[in-house]
């Protein structure tokens, strides 16, 4: 066991997550969670890793609860702490992991937000005069790709009947079907796409990549214009999954298109789609 300060270990942990190519959102979330833990432990005058006990971690989580954090958020902080301790054990900074003795609070997962046909039609209608956003909405609805994957698309990734997804963060590459709605929306956008040396498919008027944060902001604006309440970009992915599973699309096919590493991740949606149609290996338009 090595004599390491908490602050130093925290910084090394963040560097470790980057080296392991975790998503930027994961790095930020874990970094903030462990920053909160370290700050709390410093108040207890504990500055070295080996000084931390299960009781200290439970006291930290108790403070989080008193500060108004939900059971789901507290559970995430436990996961962050356990990931931190796995890193510490790998580097032989500790021999025991007190976080494993801490129980997760019980809570129920909220069901995914699935847009109704009326909602996603209203969203389309609202964006119809904006070829770029209309194409983005259509791709998210018709392919179920992640927002980061969409922002990372290159012009060369658009094929005749498919879309090539390059490896993104920890997600592998794949080719997914591109149906008629998706192809038509992309074609209209590409016709007016500004000329630029940048090969990103979606770009700004000045020819720079249309970043994830810009896409989120634009989507939030169109949700408001379409009067769709409590919706986020990722809900278009949920809608894609729910629609196709309800229509009877193969669970294995949908899982492969989504890039899920485990079939069980896709299976969770079955609780929210009601009665399914006859299973098919083809996908219909939304």
C-alpha cells in the first residue's frame, strides 16, 4: 500500500479515465462526484487514502441526502466511488475497498420519455423550414443514433442505403440502415450545406462543426416551439426503440443498430411498449 494524498489520487483518477477513453460526460460526472467526496473528507481532516473508512463514506452520503440529493443521484455517487476505489486497488494505493460495504439506496427508475406520434409530427413540422435541423431530427428518429455519434458524422459516412458510424468514445463502429425519410432529409440538407473544407456532415453557417452542445440547444428550442414538454434529445432515441419494438422489429436487430453492448439493455424497453406486433427483421418509418 502506497502513501498517497486524496487530492493527488483524484487527479490521477481523472487522467486514468481519459486514458481509458471514457466518454467526456462520464469523466465530468465521476470527477465531480469524487471532488465532492474529497472535499468532505478534508473537512474531516482526512487527507490520505488509507485513512478513509466505510463510516466516512456513509457520512458523506448522509450529507448528500440532507442537501437534497435524490436516491438515484446518491446511488450514482456510490458507483463513482467504487470506480475510484477500483482504480486505487489497481495502482496498489489501497488493499481494501470500504465502498463495497456501503449499500445503495432503493429507488425506481423513471420510464423513458417516448414521444407520441402527435409530438414527433409536431417537431417535424416546426423544423420543416430548417433543412439542417430537420435532417438532424429525422436521423435521430429514424436511426436511433446517439447525439455524439451524430455530431461526429462525416459526409463520407452517408451511403446509399446506410449510415456508417465511426467508433465514438467507448462505442464501436457499425453500419445502420438509412430509410427513405432519412435519405430524403439528408439530401435536402446536403444540397444547401455550406461549402467548406471541414468534412463533418453537420456544420455551422461559418463552416465549423456543429457541436453536441449546439445540437442540444437547437433541439431544446424546437421542443419549445413544438410545445413538447419535458423532452430531451435522447428521447428521440427512446422513441426509435419503442416504435420499432412495438411494430415487432427483432430485439437483436434493434440492439445491434443502437450499438448496445448487452441485449438486456434493449430488453428493458419491452416493459414500456405494450403489445408487440409480429416479429420482423425490417424497419418501418416513424
